[in-house]
């Protein structure tokens, strides 16, 4: 009787160990994918920053052109 219980417990522990190994592999994959996503988001922030900088310069240039051509409202 005790051997049967011991075997059942060992079998259950083996199944749990196999499942944990699968979970560890999945977590490793998730970490890799998450790192790739974080790198991609970082690249997007840099790209948006560059676009904002170019837009600021374009706005400054448009304002200078308007002043030179007297297209602005005198206030």
C-alpha cells in the first residue's frame, strides 16, 4: 500500500517537474521577445524625437519667411 502511494507521489512529482521545465522554456522565450519589444519601443522614441526636432526647425523657418514677407499680423 505504501509503495503504491509512494509511486503515485513520485509520478505526480515527475509530471510537475516536466511542466516546470516547459514553463522555464516559455519564460526564456518571453524574456527574449520582451527585450526585442523594449528595443523597438526605444527606437520609436528616438525616431519621434527626431521628427519633433525637424518640425520645430521647420516652424522656425516658416516664421522667419512670414516675417520677411510681411505676412504676419502686426500685433
